[in-house]
């Protein structure tokens, strides 16, 4: 028997049931609660739910079909007609500006590159094999299947030394930082790289954590300059974000010496650790001293930010505190997606996807550098040995002009200055643009690069050349 779908209606007291039902359905359609195309319950189902006669529902449906509110077709049931609802009364709010057509903002993978078929295969296997308790109240540590898979994968690919009981699954890198800030509180300021994500500095500030900038150069953060009172240091050793380049081996050793001498904590954001192109893989700092380092990772760049899955590899002494800070009712990454990712890792699907995306990103990076060499030869491109973005170094005083020109040409891109810590001292990096090359679909990538070069030609006429190469 077809029980139909549920529909909530308030008929009110008094008056005829048919007229009340017609009025309630009209109001639901007019107000937008029943969208065009919505299928309504069969007569008998709605009649039973409302406690009224079946003929009353049939008559009401027929009346609304005649008026054009509903449509009825054999085999398709009764549906809300495709009609334009009157706008709801109220003040007119300004609309957001439309997005620019060419998205070259860093840090966003192409949504169309998500491995749907392989992910679906892993989901089927994972859900078939999942124990019943997987669909109950979650463990704040995260699913054990995923933690075990991460131990093997991170050891093999990133040189991480950990165990399932020292991994906590979170909802991404930002969630991990919030948990650490909540746990460590205001024990002391955090040292952070002078160039980094303003969003990360902001969420630390919300937790009452003062951040102190440490200068960066081509060898990464100058760890010898970490201030003495710092209780932790936040680094991107695999690929300094956004300026590029791994943390030099001597500085890796130096930051761990600082941690041991001061009792401080190294927080390692494993940003872009998997996407390297022109250099040997760089292992995680965590592998050198797991008791002084927290490694934070996620799948937001490698798979999709929509999955909301990240992890922390923690010193043993911090696990209980992080789990307590997370809370037993804090929204967790969905158990079904954790189980799927565990299978995706264990089956080799993740490795295959990362290798495929590494090849694609490298080809896009090479195309970017080739086009810039041809059309903007005066612009130096840096930070391209790994990651999903490049930095275009511009002449002093031209960054704002270049950003304005990019917007005129429909290019969404960011300036290097927006990543600089407001309290940073010493010589600044040159003006520049941070150009992400992962987001545009393939059909738009060439046009996006062309628009970027047109913008640079407008902003920097002395450093660019025409399309013809003259």
C-alpha cells in the first residue's frame, strides 16, 4: 500500500472542512512552504491524517487544480503547479553582488573533480560492513575505523608517528584550532607565521589567544625569533602558507629545540602536504617529536570542504583534554562519512585520487607559469613547488591597482598583503597576488588566465606584453 508523503496543515476550528483545506493549501503554496513541483499526499492518506472524509480532500484538490494552484496527471499524482508566488511583504533587502566569473581564489578545489564513483563504492562497502553501533551516539574520539586507517596512511605518506588512541577526528582544521585554543586557554601567546590565514588568527583571538608574528623567508618561519613567553607556535612546515617553500631542516630541528627548552607546543598545520611537484616529499615535523607536536590535517583541499572531516595527531598528554573540550554532544563529522573515508584510504582510492589531482594541479600550474611568462614577463611567480596556488610578485605599490583591475576583468583573486599579520615588523614581502589554480572548471581555466593577464596588462603596462607576444 502507498502510504504517501507527510504534509503538515492547520485547518483551524469552525467552518467547512473543504473550504478550510482549500485555504490552508493556498496559503502553503502562496507562502512558498510548498514549492512548485511538490507532490501532495494521496486523497486517502491526507484524509486519514486530517481526520476528514476522502471525498473532501478529492473535492479540494479538484478545486485547486481548476484554479491553477495544483496539477494532476495520471501516474504522477497531484503536485503544486509551476506558478510564481507573490513576494512576501516586508522591507526590500539589498542583494549580494554576483560572484565574479573567474574564481582564482586560493584554497578551493574544483567541486567537479570530486571522485563520485569511487566514493560511492567506498560508501557501499563501508555501510555494508559497519556495525550497528556505528549508527548510535558517536564517540568524541571519532570512528575507530578511520583512526586506524589514518595511522597507516599518515605513517606511510607523511612520516607521522601516532596510534589510533592519539588521533581525534574533528570537523576540519579550523575546528581543531578552536579545540586546542579552548584547551590551552590563555597560558601564553601563540607565535604564528607573519603571513598566514587571517581566519585562523581570528578564531584564536576569539578564544582569547594573543598571537605574535614570526618573520618568514624562503626557508619558512624564522623559528629562532619565536618570542620567549610563547606557549605554542603555529606553523605550516610542508608549504609555508601563502608564500611557499618548506621549513628548512635546520629550522625544523630548531623549533623542536625551542619546544623542549620552553615546554611549548608546536602546532603543525599540514597544509598542502600531499601536493608537491618539483621536490622530494617533506615529512611532517610531528614524526621527529610526537610528544611536542600536534599535527592537524583535513580533506578539504584533497577531496572537498563539504565533507567536514579533519584530524589531530596529539601528544598522549593532550588527548583527554581535547576530547573533553570537544564535548559529548558537539556536532561531529558524520559517522557515515568517516566510515567511507576509512574505506577510501584503506582501499587505495584516496592515493589514486591524490595522484590524479597532483598531475592535474601540476599541469595547471605549468600552464599558469607559461602564460604569465608570455604575457606578463615582468611578474615573478613564486611558491609553486607545492600546493594549489602561486604568488605573483608585483612592483612596490601596485597590489591594490592590480586587484582593482582583476575585479574589472571578472577575476576573483586575493592580495598578498591581506595575509600579513597586522603586528608584523621588519621588511615586508613584495606586493603580490595569491592566485589559486585549482578551482575553475577546465572549460573556464584558459579564459580565467586570459582575464588575469589582461588585468595585469592594465595595472602593469611596463611589465606586460600583448597577446601577440610583441
